[in-house]
């Protein structure tokens, strides 16, 4: 395997190339590998969730870049990540003050990569972020920390999102808006069981602008109530 990085001055990008000389990927499967929960069968396939490449492409998009692949069966593959070059002015760190305490967003999801994506979107929007990798820990954090918004996955170990949402709806944090983010197609019955959620967003539709706008809508509604 070889990793190469270079600047593309014409497009103002940094290009990362990851090359290998492995078994390669057939052309018909090049799109499949970027679909969530999809895997290309092969003798080297040893389980996994099928989320690594889809979430990597999504993260590249959130950075304003792109992730693509070129491959030939029996020869190898080249993955290309292009990200725009952006420079910002350095600023001295601001001193926190009790009066300007950040509002908290709780992200409950068993996928490390997805929590990473949501954390950076929320932090860029001015929120402090708490994280939990399953519904049991997430529910307890919600009760203890009283977050401003909860971003909740549905399919998780120990306690799933359906159960966590039901517990929250019956608790003293029932007024906290819950944004459900899921990769699964929901039946009508499942959607009815999520009636207490503020919004249901398919993971493939999550974007920086969209999620930021949703959090701003929550903020505006809370200000009106207060």
C-alpha cells in the first residue's frame, strides 16, 4: 500500500491518494462499496458493518471535498480524497464566562464516525457536545445533564433508540427536542412510535447546512416559548 499527497494549485485542493495492489474491485461494484450496509463478497471479507466508506464519503462532503475510487479486479485500487485548501486567521482563545455557557447537544449513536461528524457540525454551530454509544448511557446522560437537543440513532446495542425515546418521553426531560437520525427505512407503525421526536432525518440526508438549520429552528422555538 502507498499513500501520496500533493497540492492541486489549479483547483486549490489537497489530493490524497491511497493505492494498493490487492485483489481490486470489479467495475459493477464500484458504486456498491459507497452504499450504507453494503459489502462486496469476497474471500478476504471478514464481517464489518459496511459503513466505513459511506461515512468517509459523507465526511469528505462535509469538508467540501469528495472521495472517489478507481479499481481493476486482480490489479488493485486507488482511492482519491480531495479537500479544498482553506486558511483562516488565527485568533487568541476566548476566555469562557459563566454568562456565555454553551448549550449542550447530546449525540447518541454507536457509530464513532457518525458521532464525529455530528460533533463537529454542532461545535461549529456553537454548541457543546456530549456523546454516548448506546441508548442506556444516552438516556442516563440526558437525565443527568439536561441537554438542549438530543440527536438519536435507532439501532444500537443494549437499549435501542425506540426504547430510549420512549423512556425520555416519560421522564422529566420530555420537553427536550429529539432529532432521530437513522439509516433504516421505517414502517408506518415505527414512525408512529417515534411521534414524540422533533424530527426524523435519514442519515444519508444529513448535511452541515441542514442540521445547523434544524438546530437553529429548535433554538428559535425555545426562545419563543421562554
